[in-house]
């Protein structure tokens, strides 16, 4: 099945025509300020192309989890301001999602104008499990763009069957934005035809969050490097005491099974950085994985482990990375993530095809001041990229086909 793209839509001629765009502006905020505008920047190619083609652009997005309630803390006002700066034109923010103010502002749009609707998750129907409720909300959103088209450009949400992602595509002629199109092309390359040796680096806190992708990728990869909080459940499965480190006891047997089946591919830390408490100023030291003191917690992979991981990555021709190696937000526990990320950059410079699987990994790249251009691709969707590689159907992509 084929998917029409935003280029196809523009080729049809959209001057003066309404276009409803689903973007992903779920950006981190601190004291009302955007701390990582990566997802906003990633949306610009599609929005700029529509503006230049003379469309009347209405943009939908969510921010955080307001749980169906209007909450000023989750307003898209900072995003409207950031978009205005980047598009070099005023982007108005509707005072509601699909109500009177949204309609008035949409009706007043002229060619090349952009309107941002307020957080779609302020309406409980956006994430409702009831298809009829979602369809009702989708119809209200579609009514904002009479005789309009829908462009899906929020890759970070295409794995969700939500009103602004899935149901609205059933109400309007639908197209994939350039961001979604590019993400799918890159991930298909990794999933279907990775050049060997193929290394996958997984981090983050829980084995359970990554179990699906481990099961899907382990048979295909040459090396499966595991760090972050999830490594301690694997270490416990090997019989080590992990002190006060993050541990999913219910997943120990699963990890034992994975080690039995794929032990020749799984690369675990041999040393870790442990701390006496979870704090930036905690006392910390490097220990071997069989010497973690009682009551101390592992918060990063150690230097020997980072070097071993880097050696694997230096030999790879394809790398997929999802999840930090430690608590990178705290400088004392950021070295493992920094070292591994730099190893991927160095490997990429040598011809490796590298994909950063969004989420905390992408945030780490920016937080640690690493060169984003040093990776072949940085995904905007952590959960979506993982589910794609697991082989799951992504509702927001499936609905675009045909």
C-alpha cells in the first residue's frame, strides 16, 4: 500500500486551501521555558513548505499529560512563541482546541498563515478508548478546515490510536509529512536491511520497557549492548548482588532466558559507577560488577565498560541506540552516556549508519552538547521507533496507507 506525501499534496495545488497538520511538540519545559526544541525544529520543513505553498495551516499537538483537563502548565503558548520565531511570522494560539475561539481564528486565516490549536489533550476524547468519542472529536477538528487536507507529521505519536493522529485521518484526505516519511525510511533500513556488523545499544531504566525490542532484534544483531538501569536486572540474573540499584525482580528469570539464548551477543558492563544516594552530590566510586556495596546504587556504567562498548561500536556498520547508559542529567553519572555517544559519532564518521532512537537518548545528545550532525539520524519518537522495530503496527501510519 502506498502513502501520499506532503509533496504530493503541494503538487495538487494548495494555495488558499486549509491544511490540518498533526505535529509533535511534546517538548520539555522548565519554569515555562522550552529546554530542548528538537521536536519543534524537526517540524519546520513540513510547516515551511505548506506556508510557502500558500496553505492556511492549522496545527494540532499535545504537551505532557494533562489527563483531559485544561491545565495552564501544559499550554502550548511557549511553542507558539518558538514557532513564531522559527517561521519568522506570527503564529497565533487558539484559546481552545476545537471550540469557538479555534473556529474564529481558523476562519480568519489567509494564505500562508499558521494557527496553533491549544493542547489536544485538554479534551479527554483525544485519548479515549471509546472509538465513538474519538470520532466525534476528530469530526470537530476536521470541521476547522473546510474542504481541507490532513498531514500527519508527528512521528512521536503515530503508535497511538488517538483522535488527532488516527481518527482525523479517516475524515480528511490524508498525507504523510516529510518528518514521518523520513523516519519511516530510516527505520525500514535498520529493520529490514542493516549492513553488518549490526550493533544495538539499549539503556534506560526497565527491562520490561525494552523486552519487545530485545526479542525482535536479538536474532538479527551481532551485538546487543545493555547499560542503564536495566543492566542491573541482567547482572542479577548472572548471580551478582546489585545493592540498592534499580532491579526488576520479576524480570530476572526472563533475563536468564535471554542470556541463555543470546549470551554470545549480549554485552553487559563489567564495572559501574555506584553512589550512596540518588543525588548529584552523592559520594560515588567505580567498582567491579561483583563488588557493588550493600545499600549503594549503580547510576552509570564504568570506564572499562564504556571502552568495551566503544570497541563494539567502532567495528559496527549499523548502530541503533535507545536509552542512556546512566543518569546523564547528573554530571557525575553522565560519562558512560557521553563516551558511548561519542563512540557512535566516531563510528559514523567512519561510514557506520547510526540511528538515535529518540526519547532520552536524543535529549542526552543535546544536554551533553554533542554534535547532532555526527549521527546519521536522530529520531523524534522513542516509543514509536521501538514499536516499529518490534514489528508492531503503528495505527497512525497504517491509517495513511491506501
